[in-house]
C-alpha cells in the first residue's frame, strides 16, 4: 500500500490525506486508485509518499513494515512527465532497493464512465479448479505507454462465465476525455501468490464501448497472444461482453451547496458527572477567566464554519446525561435553552449563551447515552429524505468527555442514520480513554450493528480535542469537517439525487 501525506497548513506537520488500494504479494505493484490533492501554484506544497507491507486488516500502520518513501513537492511532480525516485528509509538514506514512480494530471472533467461487463467460456487456468477472473483497463498515454486506470475486484471464484459488479471510472482517468483513445483490457486469473495468469486481452475505445448504452450488443474476443501464435486452430480464450456503458456527470459538494442544499447543524453536549463540578477549575465544564473551556472551543471551531451554509442561522442545541429542573429527572436530549418546543439558538453565539446560562441550573449526572440525540436528529433527516431531493443535510456535533454507556444502541442508531442525509462528528474532551469513539468512527473497519447489519456508508468522524490543544482553532474545524463533503456527496450519489438547481455542465 502507498500512503500520501501533505504538510498541514496549520501545524507544519505531515497529515495523511489518502491511500491507495492494497496489492497482495507483489514486489512491483501498480496502483490504480488515484490520490487527489488541491494544487496551488503560489504555495510550496510538501508531499510524502510512504510504501508499507501490510499483514493485517488494521487501518493503523504502526504494526506494519515500512518499505521506504520519499519527500517531494507537488510542483516537482506536476512539472515532470514521469517522476521517479529511489525509496528512502529516512530522508537522505536509501532503502537499499526499490523506486517509486508518480505521474500527475489535472482533473478538468467531472463526468464518470459506468460499465457493466460479463464474460463467457473463459479459459481454465487452475489445475484443481476453474479460473478466478478479474479485469484490468489500461489507457494509452501520448508517449505510447500503457497506464493502469482500473482493476476489478476478484469476487468471482471458480467461474468461467463471470458477471462483474457495475463499476465507475472518472472519464478523465479512463481516457483523458478522448473517446477515441486506445483502451487495452486484460482478463487474468487471480493467484494468491501474485503470479496472475493472463487469460486474454483486447483493445477498444470509449466510442465502441458506448454502443452498449444504445442497446447494441458489444462483444470482444479475448485473445492470448502466445496461444494465437502456437495454435493454428486457436479462436479465442473467451468472449467479453459489455452489458452497458453510460457516461454521467459526477456532482461535487459545491454543486450541491450552490444548488440550494442547506446544512443543518445540531449540537449535543455531555453533562455527565464524570466532567466534574463546573464550579471547580478541574472540571471540563469550568469556564476559565478568559471565558472559554474545551466544550466552548469545540462549539466555536466547528460551528463557525458550518453556520455559513445555513441561511436562517437557527441551530438546535441539546444536552444529555444531566438532571434537569423542575422534576430533576435524568434527560438525554434536553434543550439547552430549556424550551423543548423551540430548541433553536440564534447563531453560534446563541448556543454559547444557552450553554453558559444552563450550567448553574442543572445537576451533572449520567449515564453517557448517545443514541437518544442521534435518533432525535435522525428523525428530522428521515423527514427530509422523504422529500426525495438534495435540499437538506444534517450535521450532529457531539462533544463528550469519555466512555459511552449505550454502545450497542448507539451502533444501531448510527447504522440506521447511515441511510439518511446525515453526518456525525464526535469531539472527545479531556484525557479519557476514547476507544469506543474510535470504534464508532469505523476507520478500522465497517461499523456493524449488534445484529450484524453493516453501515451503508461511513458517517462518523471522531477527534480527541487534546491533539489540538496548542494548535490554532482552525486546525480542529479543518480536521473534524474534512470528511463531511465526501459524506454528503456519497449519500446523494447513492440516492441518485442531483443538485436541486443543476450546474451548467462544462465539457473539456
């Protein structure tokens, strides 16, 4: 696997921004996943590429072998047609062997190619079973070199008549926007030791593939060049059929926001007893002489960014885990302004004011339950989803000091919320153990409910506040909000909903 890191504009340290797919048992891997970064001519953008040998399913790289990497600038990469450097274990110290080659291109076209492909009568390659076929697509560069643009998953075992799952490739990646550019397709039998056996190959272009979208039958003979030379009676090693080929526009976060999508921001504040008495300087709810604490800082950091995407600037804010007057019953979704019929605060300042006023009026208690407030926001998101348009998206910010009590119910609530236009941000304050929060984040694997239902998409982002104690306030908001645009786009793409007001489609 190859990891891409860039220097954060806030802390001047390398931060991971993307990673390639994993390739098993290969000394000369060719990665097809594209790593996307914004380019600024006026800035020196420092990049670090790290190559690792992965032996487990964990997202964490600390227990994996570092094979080497390089540091460079984005300017160096984009100014070179092919950028090749020897891998280094440390800067200036070669890894002994191995090089890395990086190529870059500007994304100018937001269209995407969607393909459905099947095959029949493929050659058998395994002695003890049938083939495990997969496809690779290559486009021809201007220099005549073949560049990998897509590799299918190996999900079809022992099948000589496979039907691959529908997949998509950005049009620019697929053919550079040139419908007549040569595309080479290879079909191979997957072997776990990395020595994949070629079944056959053919060449085509997008113009030919598109005929499948018109209802025409588009088929290609899969030819193994060595077999064709050896056997006079050789016909082919199977038939590849293009079931459908469609080109659609891929909408961006800005397309949806500029098209009228409103971002609805809700805050949930942890008022459990483990925070400590708010009157004590040792409490996480203690407001310092300069008027802040970690809760307020988190509200300001995230809210100041999100509020610009909401026209009415009215934000519902709730607390959980406290005894509230007049009954002093424990509540896990009480309005910070004590008005359950109208829990909306005017702007981020309104949330801050409500938080300050409620602190002396409640008793911190417990337990720490997340599911009530997640389900509360999910009800609004579900109502919006019934409208069938990309008009409303919901962000829930939960600020908490520690271990969650209703983990199983929260897992179920999150799995349900994944099907709705909703994202959840969890900021952990204080020095507690946040393993449960990291589990809910799902970065180490797909989150599942107690019944085993997997989350349809990743909507949770967890960040411990302590990592940003000495960083500018903007650093926290940049980190916790980084995944929201992708989460919003992934939801509307999943639903097949375009922006309410569609942007003009500019082709290049």
